[in-house]
C-alpha cells in the first residue's frame, strides 16, 4: 500500500512539474510569437504587421518614434497608406514629375536613421541637383524583404503609384530570406501569394493527444534541442540553415544553385509587372558586411550568422551570378561593390549590430545609384 501511495505521489509530482515547465515555456514562447518575421531584428518587429499577400509589411498610417538599436537612438517613422515609409504620395503624380520607387529590405527602409538620411531621400537629393524637372523618390523598403516579397508587394498595390522607374535593391542576404518565405508561397494561374502563417487556417489535429503535442511548448523545446544536438535529425541538413545560406558569398560556398535560382526568379516577374504599369526596372546591389570587412572585425554579428575568417569574402561569383541573371532577364543592373571596397574605412559603411548599411553606407549607395542614372539617363532606355 505504501509503495502504491509513493508511486501515485511521484506521478502527481511529475505531472505538476511538467505543467509548471509547460506554463513557463508557453510564457517564453508567447514573447517570441509576437515576432512577425525571423528575417529582421527584434526591434523592428513592432513596425510590422502580417500580410495575406506579401507575408508582412509596414503598419500603414503608423507614426512613431522608433529605436532600431541602442547606438542609433530614436528616429521618427512615418508610414503612408501604401505601406511605404514617408509622406503620402500625391495620386496621380503631378504633371511632369519623375516618380521613382525603391524596393528592398532593411538597408532601404532605414529604420536606424532619419527619414531624410535613407537611400531614397539621399537619391532624391542627388538627382534633384541634376535635373530641372520635379522629382520624387518613394521609399518602398520593408525590413526582412527579398525580391519575392518586393514583387508581391508591388503587384498588390505599389503598381498603383505608376512609377517611371522602379529600383530593386538586391543583396546576398536575399537567398536566406527567400528560403525562409518560400514554403509559404502559393502560385496559381499567374497569381501568387505568400500568406503569413498567423493568417492561414490551422488544420485540425487527428486526435486530442496529437493536438496537445503539436501545440505543446515542451514538445517544441525538445524538438529544438534535438535539432541543435544532432543537425542531421528531423530531415534537417547543414545546407538548410540560415548561416550556410549566407556562406554562399565565401570562397568555398555550399551548392545552393536551386535556392539562388528561387531567390532571383522573382526579378523577372517584377520586370513584367513594372513594365505593365508603364515603368522601367533597375536592379542595384551593394555588398553585405563580410564582403568588405573581415568576420573578426564584427565578432558578435559574425557569430550570429556563422561567418568566420581573417579576411573579407572577396569572391566575385555572387555578383557575376546576379549580373548574368539580370542580363538574361533584360533588366538593367548597377553594382556599387567596387566603390564600397575602395573606401578608406569600409567598416564604417555598415552597422555592426545588424547586417545592414550604416548611415554612411546609405549615402554612398545613393550616390552610386545617382551616378549610374546620370550616366544612363532613363530617356535612353
């Protein structure tokens, strides 16, 4: 009888302990679940909302003081009705105005700088001194974006802006970003959506026990621990990790031909959409941190993204792939990388807290785009 009582007591204690662990893990998970995308910083999550078309977007009509990083301080973030950072654009564009729309990720949105220090604002400043015509550059950058989401966002509503020129910023982080979103992509009859998981209907579990396990924070924690301890478990491979997807810029990259093709294919779709709206498309690129600065010079960020090395990754292969793709797709292409590499203090061109351009980097990037457009006037395209 005593043994039975002890067994029941032990079982009850185990149940109570498991319940306590479950409650604690649920509390931790609830904080993590508030993140809209894993492809941008925790600080920028508050600016984003889920989207049924393009996974996520900036919260429309938002006006807030935002601190992207401790070093950056607070900056005013205004989002208009199109989900673009900045003032509301006039619809339609005033007669004779050249309207330019820049699409891209965190480096274009520029949450760590003032509105007039972003790539789009700097480009407008440079170009306005070179033409007598009224000029407007709209910031269509969204944290965590890649060509896939930029194309879907343009198709959804930015095509209504009727931009004369659409500039798509592409960098080497886009392969990892595309890989993260591609499983949510649905295509049918030339239409595509990339619906955020929180907006999709949840399938019913076959039974109560399966449902409990599926939604159990403890079960999720055990699975994540197993993945960390044994990378080959649960159909996970080294190539599928975010770190390895970033390593394609190195001298000995993994074979990611399929992922690279997936990441760049939306550029062709975007060109079709832009031309259907009466505009022209230009693809521009800037290097990521490790293509200019050695990993050991940015230790914290390098550890986070699994980057190593005593020297920058100087392989030209990623840029050659991008240039060849744009050539095949008949899309104009501007590579600012040589100018970045040639700077006296290249480390100052990048944030050391996130893989994005710094204030100086944005200024230099805008200058190089302006130089390209001056050398290759839109009227001659």
